[in-house]
RNA sequence: GGGCGGAUAGCUCAGUUGGGAGAGCGCUGCCCUUACAAGGCAGAGGUCACAGGUUCGAUCCCUGUUCCGCCUACCA
């Protein structure tokens, strides 16, 4: 093998494209259930098919790839399964926008045409994020790429739905749900984002029916809904109003009278006026209060949150008001109602009020509580085992702090609304016999619609009383009436319903596949906190229900990536860091390493480009170290490698050994930050700063007796380091590894280094500490004496301990090389009496000859400062040791340690003052 | 309203059996010393948010306060 010519700086771009191609072509990332190793599997949190890679993905995926590559190298049977999510609302929005630009619409295409169109869109645009993931170097098994709308996964969805229904865990019911008037669909509770807003609290007077001059004042933030009130509640213990319970009030702006009820749950005595209007069709609390008091519900709004004339009629709104309100949106309706109330002197006052407003997480439109028939999952029975799995530790949440968050939410979980009024998604497998449900189904009638300007009549209505048939296939015959005329429920399932099956649906369930057997439960789930409830909790519930086992053992929750100022990144703020741009600029390895290094638990990541640049420099450092190695390596792997017993060789292997140990341990603990720090520290500040410098004289002397052994160590340690590094920086490690003598085709499938006990060498490490301190003293002396770096100096060195002094003798050549001088490791008695600057650290006395006309003042300052510091520390230790309490109560080893340190300090102090005296003599002061 | 997390060098953050305060970046000074100026060497810089408590001893444990985040909640 010829010595490759490496460029002076590392160019990531060429390297990355080349190797990723090879990896894929050779199929290194392909999983096989037949692989002999212990399985290690991860399913990727499927990104939206509409998405492109953002820095949050980059973090999430980098961490997973580190785990996967690490385990693969450890010989585990690894599967990393990639895929995308069909993202019902988001995808439908994207395609509808496209249609709108063409002057078409979802309706004009019809349902089937539209679905076809979405698939077409997916075929052309749905792989954006996949190719970006490849750019990040992700070692997924791409042959197993899954999509939540795939045939197999759809089958799983169908199966789960039917079984849950058969088990009584799915039901259809008319409930108040969160409705997005823009997306025109129901949302689950957690798809609503709450935002604090400044609102107003309106106090409205309701006159008593039998005594119109007496009024009961209610407080509300939504005066427009008062038209739909069906009662007023007061607290049964409230002396102010207790006597009114059972009486009626006249609802202003309408001709209705509504009852006053006592309700201790709804009413808070201390808030507002103590009287609450009840609007069961427009408020979740009121809905429940309505249930308690058997109140009727009046829906005032249509699906676009506009005042519906039918509702206004039902509410018996006064004619003039009704006219002006018809088809008005919420905000407009509010001001009309407020104005009308003011005219009638029914508005007592308006005060400022802070309140939380719910918004659609997809489009940020204010959501409206909306009364409609929907499908729900009865969640409590599913939640109980999911709680237990975490409580008993079958599933570990990391960092542990989020466990309570999870448990709290699960214990208080509400039924899950799973129906969505959109087209793109898994259509609910529910059919209605048209004959049997004739009274409960109102289908749009095209002839009627043409003549009717009230457009919402076009909507299909399947009332709550309709009887569905739930089946895996479309029924052909009604079991009740025997006819075969069916209407399929138009709703589709919440996208998260299919995501919840991801860990087993992607492995082939409901078929019992070898993949399922080998890889379920998966090993680790890596995700952000934001989808802990959306996704993680639901996977646990459904995994337990359908697989009888948890979907994963560990849940590692990583931080949110923010910008350098700690602001959440968003397109509108323009503070988005684009990972693709970063990869282009600094290299993929640098980005990956940066993200891993910042993944400290429980803290958000503030990402600044300078950090990435810093790790780009690290990559370059590795590159140049490799260049250096190649200048001296033969490129041949010795069959009988010479044994390197030299101090640098023993030391660097010991350090490398320690690094392997730390990195492995930290990866096991999901401490990516500490693992990267260990790699950085080792390579830059031990391998490059010291080891490579130490061996230069040997390498540069072709006849040096230690040459072969040293070259062997240089080559071996670099190769091992690259393997330790590979999961973090896959590209540069592969590129360099390939230039070294090696076995196998790729570093990606080589064994991950394990600690070698015979490499561990405390004595070499001890010697190194002595060496490092000595060199540091010489260098400091050079600076104090203003010697240019090239100037040869005469150096004397000794140590209090004879044994250590003896070690210094053995280090003579190394000291001479890195200290750039002539070294005399002789006792103080043999030193010149003058013209030597003496510096002291930890028992080492280092003398550097003073030559020429130099200013010794700086040196004197340094000595005085060091003496002052020594005295301060001595006093502190002395104080403690003189305390009777300390001596009697502190552990003996601490006391011994303190005494040793004090002794060492006073020893150094004596040397320091001696040096200071000598210096003063030289200065003549 | 409730819960959780954070406050350590100019900046970003490490720091778990409580016993000498660390890293990276930035900054200052000197160096283009043939692996690397995307570099080398030497430095400066911190009453570890504030106030109490426990302890021989607290950045670390407990309590309270302030500030900043996040999650969560039906105060109409």
C-alpha cells in the first residue's frame, strides 16, 4: 500500500459523498433477524413526510446513529428502522395549497381523486427528508423504509381498530371536542396549544323571571355564547344566591327562560360574581355541568365557527339580533352581542382578564369547543398497564426526571378523540346500513343543494344514534335488514393512531414475522420531550395491549435545540440554523459531534455556529495527525509487531485504554456530551499535544533503535482511536482508517475497541504527570526570561524525592527535546550558585540558566505571587488541622491528606523563598 | 393555580458517596518551530444567584427568596 497524499486541510464534502455511497452499495446497514448477535433495535421517530431536515432532527438522528453504529461495532444484531409519517392534516394542507394554485380543490377532485393526488405528491416530494438523512450519514436499513400509509401498516391500523372496538375500547359518541374551524376537523386534547392572552371578563345581568327588577349577574369571557345558555349556576352554599336555586332567569336577547341550578363543582364562590352561565355546547366544564343537571345543548356555531341560523333559531334569539348575527364569525358576533347588551343596559361592567386560549397546533387558529359525533378511545384501561410498565422499571425514562411528568399525565389521561374530518389518512372501518339508519343519516342531496344557498347543508351528517358495523372488510349484507346498501364513515384516524403502532407495525405485525420476534421490544427510543404524550405514551399503551410487552426498554429524551440566544428556532423569527447549510460549511462530522457534545441531560441546547466551527477544527486536527503519522509509517502491518516498552508508548496506550473505558461507559449512560469530551480531550490534548511531540525525535531518526516499536504504537493507537471515534464522526474516521493497514472492508463493521487490562499503566501515567509539570516549568521560565522559542537553554532539574529524581534522569532525552535545552538532572548541590532562575512545583525544582541581558522582574513577580498563594493555602489547611472538631470528626484519610498537602506546601515554600532570595541577589535588591 | 428544571470564568456548559473550582469558545502576550495559523506555547479571569439551616467542613444536602425557562390546569 502506498503512502497516500493527504491534503493539508480536511475537505469533508468529497469524503462524505464517496463513503456514504459505498456503505449503501455494500449493504453494511442491512439488518437480518438471522444475525447471531444479541438484538439491538431502534425505530426512528418517523418525521413528517412533508418535512425537511431541521436541526432538531439532526440532533435526534445523530444520537440514534451514534448508538446504532456503536452497537453494530460491538457485534450486536442491529436494526435501525427508518420511515416517515403521513401527517394527515399537514400533508392534506400542502396538497390542497397546490390544488388551489391550479384553481382546483379537494372537492373538485373528489375523495378518490384527491387521495391519488396525495400519493403522487408523495412520490415526487415525499423523499426530501430521506435524502437529507442520508447526508447526515445515518446508518439506517433503508431497505426497510416504512410509511404509515403503507399497505402493511394500514393493515395493522385496521386490525387494531377492529380489536379495540370489539374489546369495547373504541366508541362513537357525541361529545364536545376541540375543533379547528380552519382545518375543519376535530383535534385531540394535546393537539391544542394553550397560549396566555389578555382577555376581558364581561359581567352580564340576567333578570329573574318572576321579578325582572332583580338581576343575577354572571361573569363570562365569551359573551357571544350567552345566547346558548341553558342554565345559570350558583354555589349551593352561597348565602347570596342560595335562595334563587330552582327559580328562573330571562336570558337577555332571547325569549327564553332558563333555570338557576346549584352546582358546587362548576362554581367557585370567590371568582367573578359567584354566578356562572352554563353553555353546554360551547364549554367543556359547562358540558359536564349540563350532564349533571340534564340540560339541553344549543349549538350556535357552524363548522367554520360562524353563527349558524339554525342554532340562533333554536336559541330563540330576538329577531333583530338574529338578523345581524347570522353567519358572523366569533369575534364579530362578540361585539354585536356586547353592543346589544349595552343597549339593553344588561352589561354591568367589563374588566381585563388574563386567560389561556387554545390554538390548533398545526395552523394556530383558535380552536372552538364543538359538539359533534366523534370516535374515541377509552383510554383508562390502556393507561393502567402503561403506568405500571414505567413504575416497575420495565421501561426506563432517561433522564429520570421526566418519569413523573409521564406518570402524572397518564394518571389524569382523558379519552382520546381519534376521528379527523379530513381525507388523507386511514379511513375508519365503519359502515352504516342506509336502510336501518335512514333516520340518523343525512346525506347531501345534490339537487337540493343547487337550489339552496345555505352551503353547509352539503355536509354529510351521521348522528350519534347511527349504528355502525365495524369490520376488516366492507360488509356485503346487513345482518339486521339483509340489504347491502352501506355508507362508509368518511372520517379518518388521527395520524398518531398509526404512529402509536410504529414499533410493531413496521416489523410486520399482525403477521408473526422473524423481524418481530428478533427486534421487538426495541431497545431504545430516542425522542424529544414534545412528543412524549403524543407518541411515546401511546406507543407504550398500544404496544402493551397488542404485543403483550413494552415497545422499548429505554426512552432517551433529549433537549430542544434553540438558537444562541436561547430562543426557540422558528422560520418566522428567522433564527433557524439549517443543518444542511452547516454540513456544507463545516462538514457533517463536525455537526454531529457538536450536537452530541451539547446533549447534556435536562438542559436545552443553545446552538451557535462557533461551536460547530470548533469541532470542524477538531476534525482537521485529526486529519493532520493522520498526515503526520503517514509521513513516518510504512503502511505495512507487521506480522510480529515489536513490543513498545517506551515511556510515551506505555503512557499513550494507558490513556487510550482509559478513553475507551470512559466513552463506552458514557454511551451506556446516554451521556453523549461526556463521551465526546473524552474523545476530544484524549486526541487533542494527549495524543497530539504530547504523544506525537514526544515521539518525533524517534521517528525523525531513521536509525533509532526504538523506531519500529514506536511506529507500530503510533499506527495501532491511531487505528484504535478511529474505531472509538467512528460512531460520532463516521466519515473522517472511515476515510483515515482506510489509509491505514487494516483488515475488513469498512470501519463501520469493525469491532468496537474494548479496554485492555495490560494497557492500563498507572506508573507511566505517574511519570507523565512529572514530565508534564517539568516541561511546563521550563516553558514558563522561557517566557519569564523572554527567550525566543528556538533558543537552546541550559536546564537543571531535581526533586525532593530521590526516587522521583531518578525518574527525571530517565526522562532526560524527552525533557531535552520538548524543553529545547540541555538537561542536567543533578542534585541542587551541583547547580551553579548564580545566574539560574529556579521555579518550583510539587517538589520539582527547575533551574533555567539566565543568559544575556534579561529583565528578572517578571520572574520575581511570579515567585512572589506563588509564595502568597502557597501561604494562603497553607493557612487554610493549618486552620483546619488546628481545629479540634476537624481532627476528631473528619475521616482519618482526609486528615492524612490535609497533612500531606500541608507538608508538601511548606517544602515548596522553602524552595520558593530560597529561589526568591537568589533572584533578589541577582537583581541586587 | 399546580408541577418540573435552571442560576458556576466574558459566552456556552461539565462538576453524585459534601473535604484542594474545571472544559470549550472568547480574551491578553509571544511564536508562520517542515502534521495542523482551522495551529503552538504561556497567561489573565469565578465571595459557584441571594438569605438562612444541617455539618468539623457546603458549589454539592435542607428551607425560604429573587430571576429565567418548560410542562400542565376548567377558575367562568
